[in-house]
C-alpha cells in the first residue's frame, strides 16, 4: 500500500487487506515477512476465553501471536487482525504445517494454556484475493460454536448457514409441562427436551450464534413468565444471565447452561400442594367467568399448562373430572337464567356453552331431575 510514494508498514491484516497483489507483496517484504506463495490461503487463530476484560484479552492475543511467530513455519506471514485474532498467510501445500502448529498449541506444548480455534480459508490464485479468504476464515472460527472438539475448521467443510428459522414453540410447551408436572424429577426427559429445542431451531442449517442466543433468551424468559403466571411465584424465577450466555463458546456449553437454568425453575416448590391449589384456583376462576366458551384445552392454554396435566390435577385435587366441574358451573348458571329471564331454552343453552339444545336438556335433567321447562315452571 502506498501513501504519497512512501510504503506504509503493515501492523495488522487490515493494513494489507484488501490490496493488489503487487502492493501486498511489497508490503510483506517491507515488513520482513514472507511474500511469495503458491495458492495463498489464510488461517485465523482465535483465543476462546470468557474473560471480558479488554486488557486481559489483548494480552492473551499478544501471547498467542508470540507463540505462533516463534514456533510457526518460516514460509508464512504472521499478523494480528483488529478483532482479536492472529492471521497466518501460507501456501496451500503447506497447510499440514499450520494444522500441526495448531495441535501443538492445543496440547500446551508451547506454554499457551487458553483454548483456541483455527479457521482456514479456501486457497486463492492471487494474494489480492485474500480479503475473501479473511471473511471465510473468520466464519470458520465462529463455526467452532457447533464443534465441541479441538479440530481445525476449514471453510469448505462448513454447512451453509440458514438465514432464519421458526422458533420451536412446541418444545417450549413440552418444557413447561415438565416444569409444572412431576416429570421434572426425570432429568433425562428435560435434557432430551433441551436437545430437541436446538435440533428444531437448527433444522434448516446452522444459525449465526447471535440468533441462537436470542432464541435461548426467548425460551428462558418465556418459561419464566409462564411459570410465574401459572403459580404466582415470581421470587422463584431468576433472570437469565445474558452476559454469561453470550460468553459461552460452544452449543454444548449453551445446552448445559439452559438445562441447569430450567432445572432451577422446576424445584420442589413447583410440585407442592400449595402451588397446585393456586393453579386449580386460577383454572376454576376462569371456568366460572368464561363458562360459555371454556374447554379443557382453552383453560389449559390460559393458565399455561398442558391439557393432560390440568386434567390429572383436577382428578387428584378436586375429586372430579374437569368436564364434571365445568358441567356443574354451566348448569348452575342455566338455572339462574331459567329463573330470572324469559330466554328460550335453546338460548339458555347457548348462553352457558351448549350449541345443541337437545343435549343441554338431557344433561340438565340428569343433574337437576327436571327438564329445563319443568324447572322454569316450578320456579
């Protein structure tokens, strides 16, 4: 790169890329770096650490840079970028020496103890094409999120990323069922549900890490709110640590964190009788207020649990089925309407939630001992 006829010394990869092949060769030579390559490619070494302190990160990158300069192959050019990586320009035929260097650093043979990732671009005919290689190598290092083992990641091996995905609401519902039911004692079921959440999330291909983290936050916050609404126990819901989630380096680490967070939401308190009584109270109140359109699925959705769990809760805590209790509420209100209004029998039936007036009459007589007309005449 030329500035008023004077060569500008390259301090980072950004000083080289993009540039013409001739400028890059001259700049590499000016900086005492290897400048001649057969099918040049770019390797990016990235330090993976949860350390958020800027100076600590910078020190770690400087230390990695020194290790690579000291122990890397001689026919390469080593320069840091401006994003906390160390870049190595090398000839494609020499890639085994790059991967061997990576393995030796990972094995702590050179005294570097932090985990690192290695992303390798495709080879290019000319140095001037390496700005494309930089983007490829950068994406490859980020793909370590989907790899839980220390292996070099070639850009050519990465599955195409999905642009978007559908949030797996059905898995959130399954996790809520586990939270509010006795199944929460089965950790294996919760673990499988968490695994299923991320399988569904990435079913169209891997997603950018930010989208995965966003979906994770949506899951945890939504579960919090639904548990709070169902049980009225906000003090049992802790806010997800967003910073901690952003610092996790792999999808497996994220799954572990989510699993522990969800287990924490489903402590013994949630299975207690007092909480279940509170849930029943909410359900009954809703049935009494909206008896005309209430159903098992409708009420379960409103109180944020599954129909199956609500049904079992009614049997165990109320001694009757959901339908039996709903029928009592409807017949009680039908009796009031028959006493206090001049509505016709089919209109009363519709008001209390029965679209079939003949069926309403049958249920009414079974419960009261009189038909709706007989009851009206007697009162």
